[in-house]
C-alpha cells in the first residue's frame, strides 16, 4: 500500500488508456505523455505503456502528477522510478535521481514539489498501481468520473494498492535508461501535426499563419483540451446554408467525431488541441491533428510556454511512432534478458 | 450539401474522417452507418473502430497494420459496394422512454438561468413560438409524435444525438447563449435540429422540454438492457418518447432506484432506408400533430 499524505494539484492513476469507445462517447484517457510513463514502467520492470490509441494492452498503471506532485508514504519495500516533469523529488529528505529505478524501504516518504521543467511528472512503482479495471484499463477519466481511484484525482488520506512485481527488486534496482532512449524530446516545443481534417476551410494564408507563428499555451488547459493564444486564422467564406445546419460562426461545421489531438479553431481564434479526455464530438473545424507521439510533448508544456507546429504526412508520423515503440520494446527485451 | 464523392480527410496518424456532405440530412447518416456496418462485416484490416456522426464517420486504424493510402482505397471500395443509400439496411433497436414533458425540474433550471444569468422565455413556449406552433402543449405533441434516430453518441459517455424520423415533427431552435452552468440528469432537449438526453447533470446549451428517469448509462451494470456495455445506445437505435405524468414518472424513478426497472425495448427490427424513404414520400409534410 501507499499512503497519500498530500495529493498535489491533480494526481491521477493512469495507464495506456482505453481506446475504442469513441462511438459511445467515451474518450481513451490514459497518460497524456505515454512515453514518460513507459520509461518509468520499463525501469521498474513493469509492462510497458503503449502509444495512445494503439491496440496493445494498456500496461501497468502509475501516477500522472500535474504541476505540483504529491507526498507519498510507502508501506512496503519496493522500487520506483520518476520520469517526465522534474518535481524536485526528495526521498526521506534526500534528493532522488530521476530516470532511474530507485529502491525504497517500507516507511519511506517521497515528497514532490512544483515543476522545474515540464508539466506532468510520472511515478512508476514495481507491480503497478492496482485499482479495478474499467473497460480494460485503470486510467482515470476525470471529467467523466470514471476509472482510476473512484474516477477522480487523489486526495490526502487515499491509500493505493500495489500489484505483484514482475521482476525481483534486486534485479531492477539501479537500472538506468539505455542511451537510445532519451529522457526528453530533442525539440520539446516543436509539435508535429498532420494537416486536416478541415484545413480546407482555412485560406492558404490562414494555414501559413498557423504553421508560421509561435503559439502560447493558455492557462485554460487540461487533459480535455489545451488552448493556444496567437493570431486569428483567415478562413474561406462559407456557403450560406451552413448557418442553418452548422451554426453562424466562421468555423462551425456539422458536428463530427473529434480525433484525439485534433486542433479545433472556434471562430478562427484560440485553437484548442484535444487531449486524451477529448469530448469526442463537436462542431468546429479542425485545421490539423497532433500526431499521437507528440501528444506527450503537448502535455509537458506549462501555461505560458511557446510552441510551433510542423506539418508532416500521416506516413511520416507513423514512422516516428513505430520507431519510438520499437526502441522501447527493444530496451525491454534487453533488460529482461538480464542486463 | 451532399458531396458527389465522399471526402477522405486525415485526422493525424491514426484516423481518417469520411465526410459524405455537410448538412443535417438523415441520408448522410444512413451512409455513414451503412459504411460502419460494411467495415464490420468485411473485417477491414487494421480498423480499430468506427464512429459515425451526422454527416461523416471517423475511422480509427492501427497505423502499423495498414497505411493511410491503403485504408482509403479499401474504404472507397466498400462505399462503392454500398451503391445507393436505398440499399442500406441497418440493425435498429427501438426503445420506449417514459418522459415527463413540461416537468418541474427543467422549469426550475430555466428559471434559475433566467434569474442568475440572463432573462429568458420559458423554453417550450419559445420553441413553440419560433416554429409556428400554437403553444407548448402542441410542442409536446409534435416532439413526442415521432421516433428518433440515434445518429451518433458523443460529448459525454452515452449521450445520444437524435434526429426525428417523421418530417412532420421537424422543428429547429437556437442553442442557449451563454450556455447553462447546470442541467438536470435525464433532461430531454434540443439545439439546431437535434434532440438529446443528458446522461448526467452537466452544463449545456440545448433548449429544455422534459425529463426522463430511464437510465442511459450504467456504470455498475445494474440493468440487463445494457448487455456488456456501460452505455445504452448504439448508433442506429431509435427512441420514442412516451409522455407520462408526475405519478408515472415517480413510479419509474422508484423502479430505477431499486434496480427492478426493465427497459422497454424491441430488438428484432431492421431499418430499411428504402422503406423509410417511401413512407416519408407519402406524407404531407405541412401537417403537424
């Protein structure tokens, strides 16, 4: 068991999420930065977190910690790893290394502070966090009050059960990341997108502006959507009949189902990048869609951070995704083999 | 409009959106659901799920099993095989929903909005007026006088977007501006030409007419009608709102609470677009109930 002494700003149980229910109105949820949680699970010998929306099993559950982390007390000996945002971790008052499997003794206290770099920290624990499976996943869908621990963020006084570790703690303790798995993306403020589905509603100048300027992340951002501040994007004139069937705004469309990562631009201003808890359906044109691998990068930006979008093709996005997943799987195989 | 050729639009690296047109037209939704059904029967390689909406469908695919270009090719073939929308037949269950129109709860919600946010005419009276109906009682007759088609689910788990199947019951209305901060669970309302049932108490923008105690999602799996799902509806289901008074509402609510409620549902029907269109063609659309 783990005792939650202080909860942090928004600490939730997350795994790879539950894709496949968009037609029922249920978003996948899961870690906003899958790669960071996957690194943690890899280090402590857990099953890997797969990329969002993939058909792989969701992997072991850990904690996603937003902006200021929790304070936790461990009731048994275990091994943990911290990845993602740096929250100045201290284990029994001593600085704790990140991106490394660290043994902890029963009774030890882990205290996490405010982020120094990144927005979301991840804690992986050998054996994973054991909450009931809901639609095959342990991920918390906060807005829908489903999954995780009681469908909500942790509160002081909560207790978390742990699963059975897959590897002996002696074997995983001290593990570090192999050289080919970078703890941080090389260009954290460059977000790859595939243009569309409704980029044709914007003028070429509108698309050029979207790809050309620096955007600032608004404080009105969460796992549902991340809002951006920047210039207005120019749109084509719409046929008059759309006012009746879609609405009077310049980017109003007949409602459709929203891809995770879709970038809605209500009225041509303040684009919203849909996160892993997206509302599944909506009526605004989406100029582009963030590739699944860069949803994590988006999730690591703090309010006020600047970012740029870079357009690539769907096939190139697929190659980036496959390369990262293969590297994770290869590292897992190497570690299992005994390194 | 209805496009001559469907548009295939990328949604990042794992989705393709197929737009059949850009208007609120049942025929476009039949096409979307017909394609979803064809994909399911064909077991198209790499497809994780299909999610139809009013005039389009989003396909989620596994990028390491099929490329975007190959998937689009497959989908074009399937759409070609569908032929005319008239050939489409869809599995369609029909649910009867006990509903109290002009109920005290949505009335209180509207009054609260009028008092705290901006003064507003009583929703049923407003919607009746702008649609040329005599009063809110005729609105109830018109709104409850048709079966509704579940075009899509979204915005909230299990929330159905409904379109009237009987053109004589077609009404439209604007959404709230600004939106409400709360709406009672089970509220029946509409915005644009779509109706909806609110699965839980949430903010919202639809005009409100009534309330149903019948559960449309079931986190704890208490009711048989949900089968192995936590949400009741699937795209292509139909709903008929059955008007009830306060005593009947309370009775259903009590049975929902103690778990003895049985959803009133028929599950043996196929919806034939051809038969439907023939029937619609025979109607005098100027009539109202």
